C-alpha cells in the first residue's frame, strides 16, 4: 500500500490522454448512421488489419506519384538517340565535298602542271622569249592569280563549315544522357540495335569528316604554294617585259641592204621551240580555264537571235515585211542568224578584259569569216574584192609572228605585205563612202593603218624586225576590227528600228515613222561602245594593253583628298557614267515599246503612264546605284544632304515644289500623257510629264511648258480623264417651216448621220425663240472624240444645211 500514490498518478495521466481519443471516436460515431456505427464497432480485428494494409499501399502510390521527376525514362533515352542520329547523319551528309571543291582540285592540278611549264620557260629559257610570249605568260599568270584567290575563298568557307560540323560532334561526345546510357548495362541491352547502328554511323561520319578536312587542308596548301609561285613568276615576267621593250626598239638585225651574218644555233632553235611550245600550252590552259566566259558569250548571241526572230515572226504574221523598204535596211531582217554571230564576236573582248592576243585574234578571224558571208551580196563587187584582199592580208600577217629568225627574204616578204596593206587600204577607203556607217571613224583608222605600215617598213629596213612585225600586224588587225565594228553598229541600229516597227504593229499604229531622230538618239552610245571595243583590241595587238590597264587602274583607284573628304577619280567617273546610262535608258526606253514620242501616236494612255513610271524608276535606281558604286561615305552624304536642306529652305523651294509635284502627277495621275486639258488659261493636249515641268501642245502647234507646281496649284479641266466624250452645242436660226416636229426629226437625223457622235445618246433639240416663219434652236450632241470636235461641228453643219434644204427650210 506504500506505492498507492504513485499508481494513482499514473492512472490519472492515462485517463487524461485517453479522454480526447474517446471523445473523437464518440463524435465520429455520432456523425455516422446508427447501423453503420454499430457495424463498425462489431468489425473483427482482421478487417481492421486489412484496412491498415490498404492505407499503407495507398500511401506508397502517392509517394511514387510525387517522387523526383528528374529521373530519365526510356522515352527520354529514345528521344536522345534520335537526336544523335540526326546530328551524325547531318555531319555525314555535309562532310561530303561538293562540286566546287572537286573543280578546284582539278583546276589546281592543271595549274601545277602549267606553272611548271611557265617556270621552266621564264627562269631557264628567258633569252628566247619575245614580247608576245611574255604578254601571253603575264596574262595567264594574272588569270591564275585571280583563280587562286577565288579558290582560297571557297576553301576557307568550306573549312569553316567542316569545323562547325566537328564542333557539333564534340557536343555529342560530352552529352550526359548518352554517357548514362553507355554506362548502364541494362539500358545498353535494351537499346542494343539502336546503339549498334549509331556506332556505325558515328564511325562513318567521323571518317568522312576527317578525310574532307584533310583534303581541304591539302588544297589550301597547294593553293598557297601556287600563289607564291605565281607572284614570283609575275615579278620575273614584269622584269623581262621592262627589258624587252628596250630590246624591241633596239637594233636586232643588220640593215636590209647589208649582208645578214646572224645565224641561229641548234641550242637557240631548241630554246625558241621550247618557248613556242610553252606558249601553246599556256593558251590551251587559258581556253580550258575560261570556257565559262565563252558560254556567257554564246548566251548573248542566243538572246540577240531570239530578239530578232521574235520581231521578224511578228512582221511575217502581219504581212508587213515590206514596211522596211523606206527604212533603208541593209543586213536585216533576212540575215538575222549571221547578225547574231557578228554581235557575239564583236563584244567578245568585253567578256575577258585580260585575254591574250591569240584569243582576240581568233575571235576577230571568226568575225571576218562571218562578215565575208554577210557582205557577199550586200556590198558592190569591187568593194567586196578589196575586202577579200584585206582578209587574206590579215591571215598572212597572223603567220609573221612565228618567224623565229627572219632572213633577207622573210623581211622582204613582210615589206611586201606592208605595201599591199597600204594599197588596199587606200582602195577600200575610196569605195566605202556610201556603204558603211561610222565613216569618220573608219577614215581615221584606215589612215592610221597606212601610217603604221609605212613605219613598219622603215623599222624593217633599219633592223627593228620585231617592232615592224608588231606594227604591221596591229595595223591590219585594227583595220579589220574597225570594219567589223562598223557593220556591228549598223546591225544594232537596224535591230532597234526593227523592234520599233514590230512594236508599232502590235499596237496597230499605221503612221509612217520618222526614223532619223531615233537613229540620232542611239548612234552616239553605239559609237562609244564600238570605239571602246576597238581600243581594247588595238592595245592588245600592240602588247601594251596590260600595262595601260594597270596604269589606268592605279590612276583611277588612287585615293585623293580635299580637306577631310577622300575620293577616287574612278569613283567619280563611275558615278557620272551610271547617271549618263540611267538618263540614256529613261530617254529611249519607250522606243523599244514602239513609243517614239509623237503626238499622233497616242492610243494607249495607260501604256504612256507606265512608261513614265518606268522612266522615273530608272532614274531613281540609276542615282542610287551611282552613289553606291562611287564609294562615297554615307557620313559625307549626310553632310551634303544637310547643306542641301539649308539651300532648299533658302532658295530652292520652287524647284523642290516642282519636283515633288511631278512625282504626285506621275502616281496620282490627275492627267496623263495624251489627255486634253485646260490648266488656267492654257488648253491643249498633254505631250509630256516630267519631274520638273509638263508640256502642253496647243491647237496652234505651240508647246507650252508649265511647272508642275503651277499645274497642281490651279484647277485642272480634264476632258479625257475617264472617256473622250464631249458635249457640243450649236445655235441655229431656221425659217421656212413652222412644223416643229419636222425640224426636230430632220436635225436629229442629220446629226446621227455624221458618224462623229454616239448613236446611243440621242441629240437634243431645244426651241429658244419662235417667229412667224421660223425658230431659234439650240442643238446638243455628244462627240465621240474631244480632239475631233471642230471636225464634227463642220461636218454636222454641212449635213444640216443639206437636210434642211431638202425640206425647204433655210438656215439663217
């Protein structure tokens, strides 16, 4: 009994903790229905244990549901495998070297062999090289240098692409997902087929990538070596050219009347043969390397042929081939196939400004053959015989380049060719007056040709045989090239006129064309092109073209300074040249659509408006291109524009107002070319809408020039904005009949019979005054063409007089 107080304390603590639990159970039991509560109290212990087990299972499912989601699943690994496959396939496909690199490999192999030939000739056989050989070698080395620079750019870009692919492969190696996949044996077994295929793709892609990088690096090394060799050979060739000039002007042989004591040894002949063989191989390489330029040339000829054939087909379809009779056509439209070849061979020098002289001579020879064909039946018989003689001289002079050791007879043969050239030059000049265009230019060239042949004879007699060969061949080549360019210019003018005639027929314009202003507009730019082509060929045959081109390039590209502003003469000339071309095109673009600017040919105002917009676009594009091509810095342009803004604010307001008004007139089109308008107190037909002013052609033939600002600032009465109709009014006084219906019907019938009015709009006859034996009338009718209102009134007045007279009615 001594422990009774301690047991009592423990019992009290247990009751305290048991009471809340029993209270919760009681409240729970009270909330349930009675039968459910009783059944719950009667559940055996086994059921309670099963409930506890289910509760534990539900808790485990919840724990799995809200577990860490960062754990990778099979679908994640599968997705990563697919991504890896795509990357490796991309690397494998893009690692394949394309066609440009394969072409570079082939070209560099040819360049290696060609440089070996040039190196052997320039370094070991320089004494046997003449000026022609050196010019060919220099031209070829310049081409090789340009090709190597272009190849280097392609190889560098290809290398950067391959390096990017290699970096993408490195990211695959460091991918954590793929590492986890490789480390886990269960996952490796699960994805074994995919991993096996991936391993094969990886090996193939890396192998191909390494091979491509190795090929690119090898080609880069090869290109770099060729660039170095080319630079060294160019320096050597330039040095030889500088000494060969003095050698040409120096005495090479004895005077012609002296005994020739120089004989070539066997070694010298072998050296000359070696130099000739090197030149032949160099030309073969050039023709192979520049084949794409001849494709462009062929494309020009095909396009020119299609242009001519399309116009000729239009003329034949409309039975209008006789429309050329008054235009004095000589070569077209019947010889359009041969004309396309002449176009192609004439512009050949423009497609390779650094071509060797042999290429120029071959193109020129082909053009001479075509000229002989086209001029056989076009020229008088005597002029054609002289031309054939000149062609034979051309062929003979072409072989004089290969005289290695000109002796006494060879030098006399060269003198004979010079004298024959002078004779036939004079004869051709006397017969060509009425049969070839550009007669002033041809006269200058033939006189120059004769003078050069005379100098060639003197140089030959003085022992300067190489100089005599160059002067003689250059003279005959310049002569024949000038004749070919004269025919070329005539064909161009005839092609333009043929386009105008065909376009006019498509638009159903039947008026006679005054073609002289058209020819005058196109003759100057065609002459400029012909002179440029002739100068290129002439300088090439004299073997000074490369030096002249280099001098002009340095002179035009040398920076010059005015204060802080820097510019080049080439940029300035290019700026004005592009602007000149833009103005030329906008001035003559209408001719190619049959629009010669004549006021009598305004049939389609919409086309005139479109041409006006095209001219504006050409001008804007031309000025933008001129600014961009000139290389003027943008900040300098900003300064100029700022100064121009101040000038506009002070004194150029009216000019800018007229300019902006002209643009508004062009695009808003309140009036169009051909409209009959009244602007202020001026009336007439709109002849031209320019950027600064517009021109009205009055009925009296005067041309009124109105600033565009004044046009928009005044009220415009446009009689032809939506249609050409005009309501006309006539006042009549008649007597002799008091029957209004008879007078009305007679007047209406007479007006309808005139053919100048719309039959759907019946004329109106109003009686304004009534007399004992007559009436005052007002007659209204709609004329079909506002420009023929005067003719309509006159014709209707005559018809009214005749019709009323038959009814016994007089017009007072």
